[in-house]
C-alpha cells in the first residue's frame, strides 16, 4: 500500500516491518522539538581491530517532518536502503586491506594541507 504523506506513526509502522540481517536493528524516535525523526541503525558485529570483541556499530539518519508530509512509502524505503548501503560500504572500507593496509580508511582525515 502506498500513500502520500507520512507522520511519525506511519514511520514507526514501516520501521517495525523492516528486517535486514541477523543482529541488525532499525529504530525511529522523535528528535528535537518533534520536527524530525531520528532513525538509528545498529548491529552487533566483530570489531575490525579486536578479533575477540563484539562492537555495536551505529549510524543515524535524521528526516525532518516537513518532507515526510510529501513522501510516499516507496521513497521512504529507498532512503532507508541508501543508509544501509552507506553503512555497508563503510564497513567494507574498514575491513578491506592489502598487506594489512587499508585501501581506503573510512576514518582517515581526508583534508590535505
């Protein structure tokens, strides 16, 4: 079912129906003065630097309520998909190494002086 215009309740319903990989959670909460929804993505996984430890990796996405009024379900789902894709790319860059050196370290400072 697609509808035009969403509110906080609609977002909560959609988020409750989304699944991804085992150990992943996607939760939405009102942010600020209830003018935005903060969506947190997290999962438990192996820390890249400590083989024996588990780490909770988080990312957040803030969507302001005003654009939600004009968004359809499909657009919202694509927004969630893009965020998950960005997290996966980040993780790939952390883990992908050649001779124990990152191809592209996602935590490196990109500013060149």
